[in-house]
C-alpha cells in the first residue's frame, strides 16, 4: 500500500483552497458587476427624468416669460396712451424721437433687442410729464425759472412710475437720464460722459433733433442742415460726440429725414 505523502496532501489542499478562493472571488466580482450595472441603469434613469424635468421647467419659464412680455407691452401701451391723452404733442414727439434714435443707434452699430429697448425708452422718455401740472406743461408762453424747475422733475417722475417694473430697469434708467448732458451740466443728477447710459445719450440727440425740426407755438422749426450744424456745435458739451457724429453722418447720407407730425 502506497502511503500518500504529507507534502502532496498539503499541495492538494493548497490547490483546493486556492480554487475555492478563486471561485468565491469570481462570485463577488460578478455580484459587484451586477450592482454596478444596476447603479448605471439607475443613474441613466435619473438623468432621463432630470432632463425631462429641466425641459418641462424651461417650457414653463418660456411661457411665463412670454406672458410677462405681453403684460409688459400692454403696460407700455397703456402708459404711452395716458401720456398722449394728456398732450397730443407728446405722442408725436415720442414716436419721432424713437425713429431718430433708432436711425442714430443703427449708424452707431447697435442692433436687434438693444434698439428695440432703446425705442421703448424713447416712447416713454417724457412719461413723467404726466405728473406736471397742465398750467405749466401746456403753457403757451415761455416758462418762468420756477416753472422750469418743476418741468425738470419729469425724468424723476418718469423713473418713479416705471421703478416697480423690474424687467424694465434699463428703460427706467434711459427715462431718468435723457436730460443729462455729456459735460455734466444736465439734470436731474448732473451725470457726466459715459456715466450716462449710451441709450440716454442717443435719446438726448434724437430729442434735440425733434425739438428743432418741430413747429411749436413759441418756436419756428429749422432745416436739417441747421440741425446738423447745431449738433456739431454742441458735441462734447451738451451731446455725446459719438452719438452726434452718427446723427450728423445719418443726416448727410440722407438716412435721417424729418418726420412729419400729425397732431398739430
Ligand atoms: Fe424730456
């Protein structure tokens, strides 16, 4: 009878133990892989749900934004109508300023939404005149210094009316700053140079163009050549030199022409 050597027995036991360990390890690894696959599937599912939720929220936000824009347009229209009802001239004047400002802005290279907002600012630039007493606003003759001080408050009133509309903050600033001057001698705050919003500097030039080209009971209108000369004379003092240059260039090219008023 052959006796199985102890050393061989130990080797056999070692091999068996190794095989069992390998089998167990493989089982554990397979289990881990299954778990990882489950986690991967779960993550993909969560991502899909998250994407669906995000696109739903985006759609909701877009719809809210559209409603807000519609409300915005209605608000602006109502404000412009209230202003026009107070003084016919103001309605025409605002449309004209909007037109001139648009031409100047395009000449300066502005475009799209920025010009649309600028035009909205123009339509509302004298909104604060709603708060000025008729005896001063509609006075046919020249104003006394005291009356002029009251008129000078209209940019503040305009901004105050628009202030609660936070989505119109840029337009509120245009309304508040349209009577500021490049040299800091304007009102209400005496802002200087590019501390004044660009759109407000453009409105100041457009406003002056309409004031000079409109027939008023107390003042005769002037030709566009005279307007261009007057703008050049005041560039760098009353007006932003770049906005002035753009306006003069548009006049010389024939892009900026006088708009006729319908209500007076
Ligand atoms: Fe004004």
